[in-house]
């Protein structure tokens, strides 16, 4: 998919050699996003389990996972992960793809990285024939909720999300692509 989405941000598909890069970026962005508003031990437990090089290598090898990496110049600025596998939480009566993760490095917030990644995810979903893009977002993440609603996502449900030992609620949002 290697293409320039705007003058400042480039998006490319991730490959197996990006496992360490994605693990480090995933750990950093998740921790910085959620540690200030959650129990730090719960956040650390979650990132230490889910953002290891081995875990990301396994995810990159999963045929149902698509990772996109955003670069601002020569710097890795963010990433997104899409899942093509059918999920019971997906919106009913749709041919949908899940946007499982989308994160920008804190230094690039407000600098079109998230916007460029989102457009790349929408374009990719349409190219692959999906009619709906859906995602889960923590109910107490107003910045992310506002971002998704600005892109036309609408709430359709909720489901539990375990952060360390803390059972939280993620709101489920969907966007029609057709």
C-alpha cells in the first residue's frame, strides 16, 4: 500500500521485520494514552503482555491482521491494525472489518497522523470490499470518541475489555463505507 497520503505523512504496510518497532511503539502509545487515567499496574500488566516482539510477530503472521505504519519524514509516528476475521461483536448484517488499534505517538498528536491513518484504513477496507468499518473505544476516552464521531462513526453497542485486573467497558462504533 506504500503511498503518500499527504505532504507530511506516509503510510506503508508493516512486515515481519517490523515486530520490534510495533512492539515498542504499541507499548509506548498505549501506556502514554491510558496510564494517566487508569491504575498504572493494570496498564503495565496489559502492555507487558500484549506489546512484546514475540506477540507482535505472531500478530503480523496472522493472515487476518493488517498493520499499517505511519511515518512523518523519517520518524515512525503511528500505526493501525485491522482485523478481517469475523467477530461476534461486529455489527450485524454487515460485511465488516475491525479497526482493532489506531495510535499516534504523543509527539505527533494533532499533526495529521491519526487522520492519515484513518483515511488509509477506510481506503483499504473499501478496496477489499467491506461495507462497514467498526471499532471499540474505552468509554472514558473522550478524545478518541470525538475523533471517531468526527469521521462519521456511530455507536451501536458495547462490550467488556479487561485492562490488567480492571474490567472496563468499550463502546462499539461503526461506519458505513458504501
